[in-house]
């Protein structure tokens, strides 16, 4: 066994593991907190280099001097017999250290696979413990839905949906929100988030703290459920989303072409204030009041006399083909995918 020149009281740990899931990170933070409390210095080195970007403080174990460490702590996830061969830059190079396994699932029986000097496993063939993440307190962040309209070829060059998506995703990253993706498209097979009915959509929407959307029905259904909505009109010159929000008296409607990032940040912050829910509910009440006579209006509309002369003439087969060809050329020039 290597002896450190600082003496027998010296302790420094290398903490390693998969660190590739939310649960892994929660358990890692729990271990970090315990090491800090015990006054033991440490470095964190994931098994694989592709995870280094998750935290700038993490290091590559291959660049460390094993003689500078007294403990190797393997944290969370599965542990299999071939791991020392798969991850030799960590598990083989630091084999002289006191090795401690924490919150591991031991894939093979301990009789044939237990390299640890101390093992506090999550589960093995000898015992099962609760996952260590139960002890880790995690701060809550706002839960914000994101409901985006894709390209709408009816608006031609006025639409700015790609730019809207980039800016709104960046907005939510800056705001530190937990994002729930929503899509109003039906049927389920065409829905990007697997939603298959209005009931499913509104049941998810109603549980959010706020919604960010470029869709008219994203705006409308959020307010219907009393959910504050940051509505962004992604059509140059503004269009239906703005008209609907202004009619209902909802203030957080912004034009993509003129709103700055700072203005959108401030708007999202306002949507997350408690009083924003009251304003959203008031808008829903206003909408219902404005629609109070719609049933009678609809009944009266059914009494209207048919006037076919108001309709454009039906094109011949040749004319219809020409129209379709013209629409195809327009679609290719604008590269607008079908909705």
C-alpha cells in the first residue's frame, strides 16, 4: 500500500461513478456534503470523459497522480465485474486506495464481485437499502410549459417560428425553469409530446405555473385554465395571437420582432407572480361573458339563406392541377413544411 508523505492522518478522496442521470447527481451531491462535513478533500472524476461538461469542477482521472489520494469512492448506479477493465483509468490506477462503494446496485453476487473495502450498497444479493436520493434536499423551480407553433405557410415570409423557438428556449434556460413540452396537434401519432386529446392537454396545462407559447390556442387554453401565459406573436406585424390577447385584456402579449430578451425575461417573471393567476382567471371570465350570446347567434346563423353566387366558381380539372402546381412551387420556394 502506498503511504502519503503527509502522514497517516492525511485523507483525500477521488469520487467516481456513472453520473449520467438525475438520481446519480442527487446521490453524488449527498456524498459531497458528507465529505465536506467530515473535512475530507476530494476530486470528482466520472467514469467517462463525455460527462465532464456537466460540471466544470470535474476532472479527468487519467490526469491525476494516484499517490495523492487515500480513498476511492464509487457512487451510484450498477457495478459489474468487468468495470475495472472497462474503466481502468479510475478503478485500476487507484486500486491502492481504500475503496468504498455507495448506493450501488451490485449486478453479480458478492461472492464473486466485491472489490470494496467497505460497501454501502443500494442492493445486492445480501441486502437492499432505500436509494440515497431520499436524503438529498433539492430546491424547487417554476414549472413552465412550452407550446410552439411550427411553420405556418399561410403567412409566407411573415412567419418567424424558427427564430421564436430559439429565443424562447433560451429564455427558459435563463429563467431556470423546469420545462414541460406541449403540443396541440392531433392525432396522437402526429403529436410531438404524445398528447392524444383535449382532456390530456388541458389536464397537463392546468398543473403548470405558467406557459410560454406562440400558439393562439396555447394562449387561449392557458387563460381558460387560469394559467398565466407569456404569449409571443411570431408573425411579423402581429396577427391572431395578439388580437385574441388584446381582446381578453391579457397584458403579456409580445411581438417577437420588437421584444428584447430583457423584456421577455421580465414578462416571464411577471407571469410567475401569484397575482398573475388572478389576472388570467379574470381574462377567462371576460371571454365567457363575451361569448354569452353565442348559442343564440349560432342558432340564428343556421337560418341563413344559401347564396351559392358568393362562392368562387369550381375550377376545371386542368385548372385545379394548375393551382396545385402553383402551390407546390410556392411551398418549395418558402420551404414551409406541412403542418
